[in-house]
C-alpha cells in the first residue's frame, strides 16, 4: 500500500496589493515552490485580450504534480512582475479610460478604471502530490526566487526584489476542509525568523549520573539550510539552550550542509519541566546573525523514553508578537484542496477494473448499464476529473476506443437535434477532450508547432474588426506615410489567409502522422453519427461531429493558448494574442463547415470567406482519409509509429566542458541541442545535426539540482551516471530558467525511475580541489549530504499511466455517490419484481450494479483492514515541538 497525497491549488485573484514601484504600482507574478525549491515560474503576460480593465491573466493549467518523498513539503507562491505592453489610449470611442491601463476587449463589460494596478486577476490551476507539510503562498515582485525568500536572502539577481506578503496554510488547516478551502485570504508580512527551511540531525539521551541525571545532546549535521549570505551559502552554527545555560558549536563556513559532530551535556534536576532548545544560526562578522530555525524538545517525554536519534525539521521562531496588519498588504482569492489517497495493491482493484471493462465490452445494456449510471450520478463540478480517470484506466487496458464508442452511443441516444450534438459538457465530451490531450499531444505539436512559431516570430499587427483598428500601431508604409485603415484591413486579411492556408495544408498532409488509436476513435464517431442521422440533409453532420472535437475542442484552444498546450514557453503579447484569436476564429468557422449561423456572428470576418470555403473542402477530404482505417491498417500504423521512438524531451542546454580542477564558471558551459529518448540522453550541435549519445538511460543513477554557489546560477542540474566500465560520472547541464530546469529533471527522473542502483543521497555541490563545496567532505566517493528526489516530478499528459491510482480515484468517486447507486439498485429491483425489466443476454444490468456495490464494500473493508487504514504511529512523537 502506498499513500498518494494530491494538492489542488487555484489562484483566482489578488486585490489591494501595495505599490512597490516608484511609479506607484506593482507588477505581480507567481512562483510555485515545492520543498523550498522553485518548481514553476508563472510569468504575467503583457496583456490578455479576454479580461477586463485592471485585470491580467496568468495561467498554468498543465497539471503540476510532485510525487513527493518523505520530506515535508513547502509550496510558495510569489507574485512578481512584467510591464504591460498594450495600454489604454487617451480616447473614449470604445470606453477606453485615458489612464495607460490595459483596455477591455470587445464583448467584455468594461470595469471602472482606477488608474491603480494592484488588483490583479490570475487564473492558475496546479495539481501536486505531496506528503505532510505546510503550504506557503508568498507574494513578491519580479526577480529570481531563492530559498527561502528573496527579500531575506538577497543576491545579485534578487536584491532589488520587494516582498509583498504571504499566505500560510498548514496541512491541518487543509485537512479540516475536506471539500477544500476557498475564499479570500489576507497577505501577512514576511518575517525573516519565520522563513526557515532544512533539517538537523540530533542524538538525544538522558544518562544517569553520580548526583543527578545528565542530558546529552549530540549535534551531528544539518542539510538544506537557507542560504543567507550573498555567496549563496551560510556560515551555520548551533546554539543549544537549557535552563538559562547556552552552549554553541563551531562555525562551518560557506555551507548549507554542515557537519559538526559535537556533543553537549546538561545537568537535570528532579522533576525538571524545562524544554531543550536547539537553534541554528548563520554567523555574520559585521551584521547581526541570521536565524535559520530551531527545534524545541520536551524533556519530560525524553526522560521516559530510550535514546532518540533522527532528522528534525527546523521550525520558525513564533515567540515574537505578531503585527496586526492583516488587510494592509492586500488579499488573494484561493481555492486549495488536499486529498489523501491510500492506494491498495493491484490485486484489490482487479474486481472493479474487470467489472468496468466487462461493461464496456458488452456495449449498450439499457438503463442499468454501469457507465451510464456513472454519468448520471456524476455532478458537473467533478465530471472532468471522472472522465480523465476513466479514460486513463481504459487506455491502460487497451479499451479507450471501446469506452469512447460507448459514450458516443449514449450521447447519440438522447440527442434529437444535430445542432446540439456533443455541444454540452457531457461525460463523452470531457472524456474525448482528455483522450485527445493524452493520445494526440505530439500530433498537435507536429501540425500546429511551425504555424504558431511563425506567428510569434513575425509579430505582425493583424486586425479585421474596423472598430478596433489602431492605425498608429501599424507603422509606416513603404512610402514613409501612415497606412490607411483599408490598407491595414487588407494586409491583415492577407496575413490570416496565409496562416490559415498553411495550417490546413499541414493538416491535410498529417493523416499518416495521426496516432492510430485517434484515427480509429474518430472512425467510430463518424460511423455512429452517420447511422444516427442518415440522409442527404444530414450529410455534413458526421464531419461536424469530428471537427467539434478536433477543431473546436483541440486545435482552436491550442491556437488561442499555445503555452497551455506546451507549444510555447511564454504567453503571447497583445499583438500576437490578437492574431492567434483571429486565426482560431477562422479555424472554428472551417470546423463548423462555414454555416450561415457562424458567418452571421461576425460579419467583419468576410474577407476570409474564400479561404474558409476552400478549407471546408480540404477538411472534409482530410476527415474522409482520416477515418478510412481498418483493423489491420490500425495495427500496422500503430507499430510503425511506435518504432519511431519520439524524444521524451528535447531542447538546447549548456553542458560543462572542463574536467580539471580549475574554477567552474558560467563561461565553462557549451551550448548544445539535447535529445532525451527512452534509450539515451544524446546531443548534437543543432537540431538537425548528427546525434552523439552522452548517457545511456539504464546508467542514470540520479538527476538533481546543483546549489547556486557552485556555478553562480540556480538553474544547473547534475545527471549522475555510470560509464561503460561502471565508474561514477557526473554531467552538469545548465538551463535558461527554473521552468526548463524542472521540466528536464522531471523527464530524466521519469525515464529512469525503474533503473537499478538509484542513489538515495547525493552532493548538491561540486567536488572542487580536494573537497565537496556543499558539505566540505574530502572523500569524493563518500555518501551524499542530501537525499535524492527521484520521485518528485511534474505531471505531463504523456506520463506513464498509473493504473492503481486511477482505479483508486474511481473507487473514491463511486464511494461518494454510493447512496444514489443503492437507490438506483432498489428501483431496478422493484421493477424486476413487477416484471417491467426484460431479461437481456448475458448478465442482467441489475446484476452488474449489484456486483459493483459488492466490489465497493470489499474495497472499503480492504482499506479499513490495511495497516495504513489506522493512524500511523509516529516514532518521534515523544519529542513534541513546543514552538
């Protein structure tokens, strides 16, 4: 049995943030930190065309998952900045306030302009899996984030940062809200004595003495301490206090992983009630020492126990009186939900999986069919999660096509109007969306990637709506005169026609590149719709059914938000966003088969109609070829695509190119293009050059971060591996930002998770001269001073499927609707007794539902009888923290 903890975070909005810039405003952005390390940097787009004035949109809708280790996890969210590039103009024709603030787009109700930017609208959603710990949400303007806070530990890259505030939610607080915490939370001041991190290794015992017992405290080592000095490290020492007596360890210079191995003794009196306080400090020659954290131990509990030794999490100093300034620093609107799942062994879920698979294979079975019952009992709020879990479960069982085919039939059976087909947020629609993201993301990148990149590179001004044309933003023509509005509209139409034509041509050529399972699923959809709506009057309905998913729910959202589909690393600026929006509208018109209703909505799209009409013919020809695939062709195509072994990740990195004892600086890195596949990590000078294998996948032992002081950068990772003769080697690779760093670390850890000989510890520093820079050990092959994080990864759509977890999540959902399932079972039983339920071949539907209820009961008993079903015993519970 394994415990999986999921943390859902949605950052909705911020308001009343204080001004930190000399302009009287602030430019917030967000950084997510897991285990005190930055995992994701969420840059504020320069503008977002779908939000009103005094608002901005920040999105990270990709699933962020930290498959955490035993360490308690801290998650920071910091706010930082980027200036807007599109501002309000001093004109009032369309309700634009003359204040220099971003304006409200067409179709969005304008809000009152206050000429003050502290109220920001973020929309960011993240998923994390984490063990026990504290969730910290911190607000700060722009710059690099170090541990624990840039304002507290200034460095050359972050000394100009100003901390706005923070929100702290403990695990206990989240656990007390089973349905999640939602609402506005005040930002509080960031106190240096509260921003601590790391652990300390102590050995504690009470020894009998001649006159009285003696307390012995051995301070062994510490790890992952906060870097307080400008060199990216600290000079830590430990102060042990008991009953007014204080003893200190020696000072370890320039290390966040110090080793002391010093022992202190104190005399205990009979019935002593005092506590032992172990404080960690950073020594400074001139200024006052910086607090690094403390551990407080109850002596009475220690006296009745055996000697204790272990790692203890450093705690903040909460003895100071708090300033009552809530509300003065602004507020954040958050939605946070913590979900703990105890995943049973695979054998426990087999009855549930087999029952669901059996139902999918049987197909339509009347009102008692389980998939139909699940859809009926699933609320709108959780339908997307249930659809994703079911889709992944059946995808792992090789039944994704059959599952979706069953949902298509259920949807068609209750649809009488063709214009409402697959337009609602039904289980079929949500499951198909998840399916395309899981199975078709690489295909999407191949088709859309070049077009999206070209739009970003050109940065042309494109506008078709005459009421929105800004002639002065376009520039001059070749005759050095301002362009007229008509010229701008004609040039914009030409640009969009070129982009739309290129996209449709790329789509027409991509039939063989489309995954076989996607083609087979669209084939089933096409056939089912044609059977449901036969006749010449419904000739376009099967095509529209396919495009409703392919174009409207997959391609168009990716065009409008390429960052959310991993097509670009950053959000588009205002000009590029408008071009992408217009291109997405054109794709939607093509997907709707150029119906009169779609043309009537926006008459100013008329200049694109010739290309749209031509695109409709191209799209219909493409769909005809796409769904023309038989079972044998499906298997052959799937085999061909699987042999291509596409890269898990690729991109430019800097590799360290010296092996001597000289200084390791940023100039020691050479830029190369790297490819990570399921076989090896290779590189080349350019993406099209010949590849050279660097590290075989089976030889990777760890992929971890390198502390900042080693290379003067916080974006360096190390890949520890063995060469062909078994000797340990390390490759140092530098990324350009924290997002790219964690994406590469996540990808490397995923592909090597099943390797034998994975390391449990490593050195976050480098071996320079005759010692490690992190802990000052002189043995190069000695045990590492920090634990590895091989299971801390980001969740992507192409992650390997976790069948047991998906089954557990489905069981958890069914458990929540068990009362409705029992009610449905009683209705079917009464109908069977009255003879109104006809018998059907195979198992009767009521028997399937009865089996499902029995399976749920068995799983409930398995959870309650498992060792993890009862509260776990804490080995160090006697050392209760007294902070």
